[in-house]
């Protein structure tokens, strides 16, 4: 059972920051420079989008569920 204080991987700014840094490194190899400020903005944006998508999926799942909440 999950701890109430646990969060999903997609809610982690550390995970998103790592993915953005990885993407920025790959972009650098391809000749596209992405600065630290842009990486921070991208990380914040992706975290917010992931949280919104997670919320939408939770609501959708509740409506599609076959059993009532007790």
C-alpha cells in the first residue's frame, strides 16, 4: 500500500528536471543551446502539465469505475 506522503514519479520536479537536463544535453549535441533559466521554466511547466494530466486521469477513472466509493 502506498504511503499517503508518497508521490508519483510524474509529480517529481527532480525527475522532470533530470529529463529536461538530459534533453538539453542532447539538444546541445545537435547544436541547440538551452540555458539554465529555460530549463527551469521547462521543468516547472512540465511538472504542472503532468499534475494536471494526472488529475484529469483520476477524475476520468472515477467516472469509468464500475464500483461505487464507500
